[in-house]
C-alpha cells in the first residue's frame, strides 16, 4: 500500500464543544501528520448519559467552533439520524465512503481509551481504524494501567511514532502528548446554570450561540 496521510476521526457529544476539544484536534493534526480532522457529533449516544442539548444544536456549535480551520471538517450524519450512535457503525460508514485503503485514525483521550472494552463491538475498531490516544505530558499511556483485554491489544499494536500510520489503513495504536487544559463540558454547563462567564473556555461564536438559544438553562435541552 502506498503511503497516505491519515484522516483523523473525532467523535463525541460536544455538549458543548470547547477549547479543550479544539486544542486536542489541532495538536493531533500537527503531531500525527493528519490530512484533516473529521468532527462527528453524536446524535443519540448510548455509552453515556443523554446530552442536555439537542443533536442539531450541538452540530451547529461544532460547525461554528471549527469554521475557518482548513484542516477541520464536520460530518453531520450521526447528528441527523434517529438511531443510536456507536463508533463501529460510524467507522464502517466512513470506510464505505472513503475506501478500504485510506488510513483512518480514531482520536481518543486516555480515559476514553481505557474504557474501550466496554464499547459496542470494541475489538472491531482495530480492523477499521488506527487509534491515537491523547495524554498529558509526562503521563504516557502504559499497558499496565489498562484492562487486561485492552492491554494485550495495546502491546501488540503500539507504535512509538506516527510514521507507520500512513502505510496501512487500520490496526495500530499510537499516543501523543497534548497541552493540558482543565476544561470540561460538565464544568461549562455548571457555569451557565449559575449565570457565570464562559469567556476563554469556548470560542466566542459558540458562547453567542448558547446565549442566543438559551441553552443549558432549562431541562428540555432545546
């Protein structure tokens, strides 16, 4: 297979999208040599609590947050469908669209990666994409800290650098250190509920959108 630059796949509820998400995607693109980062807001995620904001609202916030970055694209398919969102079917859909030889790189935080064995059809992820795990500087991802089933896969598939990611379509694991930003969507929703400032936690267009639509201040998430 000739070498191709990988496409990063960045899924999540993004409830709401914040600067921590944006910085992870930007540093992944730089460090891993990605041709693009494809953001995929989940519609109806089944692996965690239901988002407080509706799928179309979260999709629009991601579109606002990523506008102007030529390496970022937004995939609306999951947010626009009524079925539950799972990672493996999403990757299968991308494979059908992009072909079997295009390297795909699923971007995960260290906590999400450690929880991979609880995901729907989790072992099939490796046949569909590589995985890149973001971690704090000085806190590398260690197999000893992972669940046993995942630790075995990690040891067999880990790559010390991103160099090999473009020579195969799927199946490898690499890690990258990212600037630690102690920002969470939970924290942001709490600040909103208390009527406090969101400045420097979110892009200003997203803050404006939240206030325009009065998001996270009522229980209906509309």
